């Protein structure tokens, strides 16, 4: 074994060890949290990428080498699901997202079967896989960027851009590497540099994550407090916020930001973030607003005088931008559809 090969093997082993340690700690401490489970799944796909070329070089076209390679290309899809769950504190992923990921996973499966039957790659399938990988990686990055201001968990908010851009950037970079390494000299060196960067980045990210209070980062979503359910002895700011939300109903304004709400109260944004998360118990600003919106909707649905008012009208008047997010938020909170709720309260 050459010196370069020995270094390459150590780098891969170090990266896999760090990912295994991180995954074990997540499983041990936060197995009940969907975000932690998705992080473990993402780690597994990245480990498959780190190991795939070793198996492929040793046993090309063998079943186990192709299976590991097929799992590795699902890393962008796992990253997309992880970003969605972690940053929205979702309790479930939803069948549409699973269906999209499942459809994408059929592509490497088709490639595997095609190779076993013909001994050749399907170029059309290869191109479709690369397009899908870039699409999922881009969607994950957008998910992290678009909703960054709504995050009320300060350690996660500080860390989300660094971690997600790092993971997303690597997914994009690896995809480009895979597209060019077989078509240029120095491809092996480029791969080795990428694997070393993965090791260093994994070490830095892992060390930083272990330094945070992990329950704040990967906590299972707790039941959301009721609107106006301030602590038994609320702070002056909590009392002022409650009065403002109940009297002025700013939650009805679509696109309301926490900066705008802080300006309405004449307070610093960071103090309002700290209050809504630390004192009122919300991890996401949208969830805080939705608690008031849903309270208004429930009151309207239970009112016999509004029985003929369309549910969509009630939802839009309360501040929901469209029917889809409203239905999901209502089902998550009440365990039934708005129509079922109205029938039970006014029937």
C-alpha cells in the first residue's frame, strides 16, 4: 500500500468514525426526535459515499458495491428531508415528500438492475440522478435560507447557516466531482482532497455540536402553548405582548415578521425572540403566530352564527396565507379536519 493510499484510508476511517459517534449520540439521547433520526439517516448516506469508491475499486460491479453506491446518491434527498424537519420542527414528513424521495430512489435502483442485466451504465438514468441530486441539494439549501428569521432556538439559529451551507455545499461539490473525475486527469487527487475536507469539516461540526445544549438543537417538538398562556407570573414584556396580540391582532397580517412585531412593541428583536422561545415555549415564530390564528379559527368554527361562512374565508381572515398550511396546522393541533371540528362543535 502506497503512502497516499494509506493516508486516504485513514481519512476515510476517521470520517466514518466521527459520523458513527455522532449518530450514536443522537440515537442515544434523541431517538424520539424526528430531526435526530433524519440526521442519522443523512449520516448513513454520507458514510456510504465515503466508502463507495473503496468497494467499487476493490470489487467493481459487485452487488454490495453497487448497493452502497446507490445509497450514497440519495444523500441530497436525505439532506432535503433533514432540513425540512429540523428547521420547521415538523412532527412528520408527509406522504408527498416521501413519494418524491421514493420516486428518486427508484433511479439508482433501476441503474443497479440495468448494470446487473447488461453490464453497462444507463447514461439517461445517470443524468436523471445527477439532476435529482442537484435539485434536492438546492431545495434543502433554500429551505434553510428562506425560513431562517422564523427560528427562535438561538443555538440552532446561529448554527443553521454554517451547518446547512456546509452540508449542502459538500453535496453540490461532490455531485460536481462525480461528474468530472472520470473525465479528467487528477480525478483521484480531487477525490482525496474532498474526502480530507469532509474529515476536517465533520470534526469541526461535531465538536461544535457537542458543545451546545443538544436538547435545544434536536428536541422532539413539545405541545405548543395556548395563545395568551403566559407564565403564572409573566414578565412585563410577556404581558405587553399578550395584550398587543389579543387587542391589535397583528397575527392577521400575512407575512408578519418578528422584526415587525418587535417594532410594534417598541422592543429589541433579540429580547422578543428570547421571550417567545424561553418564556412562552415556542421554537418557531410561525408556530407562535399560528397559535393565535388557530384560536380565532376554533372560536369561529364553534360559533353557530358563522356556520355558513366558508372555512377558507375564516382561515384567510385569521392570517393564514392559503388552505394547505392552514389544514396541516389545524390537523396537527386538533387531530381532525376543520370540517370535522365544526360539525362536532355545532352539530
